[in-house]
C-alpha cells in the first residue's frame, strides 16, 4: 500500500498547554481510517492540524512525500488537496444544491462546474435535487451534498469531523456505509473522527484509539477488540469485565470460571496473578450436562436479536453474556453457561 499521509510525532498547544504530544499515524491511499476517543482527547485538533488549520509545535506532517507542516511552517489548507466534511455540514443556506457543490471550483468555467456537479450528484444519489436549498433536504441528504462538495475539488484525502452525529441511529449507519462506499469507489482516502465505537468498527479499515493526547493503538477493528495492546484499549473498546486469574503457562490462565487457553503468549512468569478480560461473546449458554457453571441473572438488556445479561457468579463477581434472544431468562433466574474464549486478553494484576 502507498502511504499518502504520514504524521510523525506532532504536538499542538493551546495557551502554552499541550493538547497532544508525540502523535503519530499514517494513512494509505484509498483507505478509510478513524480517530476514536472520548471528548477532549485531542482528535478534532489533530484533524485540524492535518488540514492545515492548526500549527504544530513539534514533529512533522508529510503529505504525498512533501512536508505540509512542521514547527514554524504550515502549507496553506487550499494547497493540500484535502476535503473537509463537518458535523453541521456547513452548507450555504442561500445557495441551492448545485451552487453549494460548485462553490470552491473557482478556476472552472460555468459549464465545467455544472458538469462536475451533475456527476457528483449522481455519485451521491441526488440527481433530482440540484435546485433545492439546504432547508428543503433531510439531514442525510444534506450530508451527501456536503460530501459531494468535498469531492468536487478531487482531493486525495477527506477529513470528516463527527459527520453523522446529528443523524438518528438507523440513518447514521446507512449514510455512513454509503459515504464509505462512495469514497472507496472514488479511490479517496479518509479520516473519520468519532466517539462512537460502533460507527468506527462498522466503517473503518484502521482505527486509532486516542487516550490523553496520544494514539494508544493504531490497528484493525478486529485486533482492537481481540488483541488490545493495553488495559485502556481493552476497557474502552467493546464491553467486558476483568476477572482475577493465575498464569498457568504463557498462553493459559486459570480463573474462577475455568481455564482459558488463547492464541497469544505472555512473557510474565508462570504463577503470575493477572486480570483476564472476558467479553460478552466469550460466554455461551449451556445445560448442566454441558457445563457445571451456574450464575444468577442480575440485569438484562433486550437488543432485538440478542439479550445482554449481567450474570452474578457464586463468588459475587459479575460477568456479561450476550445470548441469542430466544434464551429469554428473567432477573433472579439461574442460568448455566460455559466459556468459549478464543482470544486470551490478560494484564498484570492491578
């Protein structure tokens, strides 16, 4: 894969306070990437630094093998061939759809502008909406117009700051998937900033989990979930609980619910006390014949195709279990279960 963007150890400050330090990431041509983190972790500032709207006080931003930012130097945003899609869409209310899309195409003739806008309206599925104004469009339609405007300048990279947060849940996932597919088909790389884990998991090829101004792990959604690099990522990504365990071998841990053997070897000494992360999908329902493990239902959250249970063990500790919804257990009921953990996630005991 060809690297389009390389961010090397950058720092941004506000009023002499570092918003983040030593931030590094890379984006390949045509890839859909994401910065995921809690509010205030610096992800939007990082996006603005990549766009050229914020200076950096350390490190370097390299775009297409050319330095775009370094301390004391910043290439103007309009010279970076980067598109932006904002949370509030930033459409001009007094312009119709076609004029919004054509706004930044100052070097083109009127005919070339209309031809470009017509092609992009077809790409985003809004061919019949060119004369409408933003207030006449739904939130999802406004989002697609904002994307078409960002695509109009033929950027190599599009930056999106919480672009789907104003949409309802069902529309958010559908529009997000449509946007990703459009960008993939156009061969344009992207960075999405979001605090929504599900959104990041559904859309991104690679995700950077940010913590206290740094990327804790830059990896695929699968690896973030099953192979978190540290306790913060393990805790932040997905759901789960930690149980106490003892390391029997580099890849085997004994816990109160049984022995877990994973596909990952640890360098801790045998006999070390560890905390083992159990995900809800590591727990499956079982009869007494299949497993002697029993638990008491303390909470349940119906999710349609599945039910998320909080189960209390004999020790008083609790675990989470995600069962198909035809396993309809009530609060207070005794439930049998067994472990089905293919990935061993453990850390030294805190």
